C-alpha cells in the first residue's frame, strides 16, 4: 500500500477497517493519502472484505488507476543506472506459461530487489497482475515495468534483433546456471511454468539453455525460487 501511495499512479480512495489498531505504518498510509488528496473511508471489516479481492486484505485496500504497460522496445532500450552511477544494460525477465499468481507475485518481488529492469508477460496462457499478484509482490509492481506481448517466441526474436542475449532456464539445459556465458550485453532470462517448463517454441528460440544443479531427490524448483536463483546469478556475474 505504501509503495502504491509513493508511486506515480493516481490513487482514488483508501478504505480502512474500523477495527484497525493504531500502528506506525497506518499513520504513514494516512499521511501519504492526505498528501495525494486521496479520499479515505473508514468502513466495517465486513464491508472491507466484500470490497477486497484477496483472501487477507490486512485491513487496508486502495482503488487506483491501472498500471500502464510499456513497449518491449522500451524495455530493450533500458534506462537503468548501475551501482557505479553509469548506464547499465537492460536486465529483463520473461515468463512462459506461468499461471499461478502467488508465484508471479513472489517472482516480481525478487526481480525488483535484484534490480531487474523489466518483465515480459505474454497476453495469453499466463497470469497477469491480479490482487493476489499485487499483494504477494509487496509493492514491487510499482517499480518493475511490464510489457505485454502477443506471443513469447516472437518477443524473444524481437529482443534478439535488438541485441538482447536470451537465456532460457530449463531442466534439460546442458549448461549449468553457474557456468553460463554472460558478458556486458543486455540479457533476458526466460522462465517456464512449474512442471511444464518452457514451451517448445520458446525453448528453440533461446540463445542458450541453462539448468539449475539439483542435488536432492526432487526434480524441480517452483518458478519463483528458480527465478530468484537465476536473477541473483546474473547480478553476481555483472558485479565482477
């Protein structure tokens, strides 16, 4: 909620449950709402729960304008600033067939913390930004630009044409994640759904396929965990 009120999105109103105990974060939210001239309504818990589309609203919800998607070209151009203050090449993540909102929300939160500059989301066969995604992302959706694309294989080709090195994370990848070649070029990690993995066309279009070494008895990680490992491997390699 606080990240939403600090963002550039227009917030129309904030609903707060009457039963909420005093808390510093609640005071902060009320102060930010006043600064943004957002209407604040104190309502019953029942009313708030009926307005909320998540299982646990934590007593506060807001109505705001929709997120504005960006173009894939804009993501490929990038505008990131590295730790040393200079321009940093784009670091993108694309998801293929991810339909679980909890996984997508957790992934977006990790992406924001890792400094990923944009998310590529297919319009079809994928979850988009829902209340559950928003809640799980814990404010990260306000900081990670997103491009909606008609089809991921075509989007991969478009990124490659613009100089983006596309790395697919796949259990069948012969190269370990820890051994992947990674220079200073723009990069995009492509993550598949848990179980199904990358689709055939997306797998074929990637420049390279890498896998996460698994030493236990289970055969896979969920996409949010796998994405976290891959994102921070890119961060680690770019820091050297």
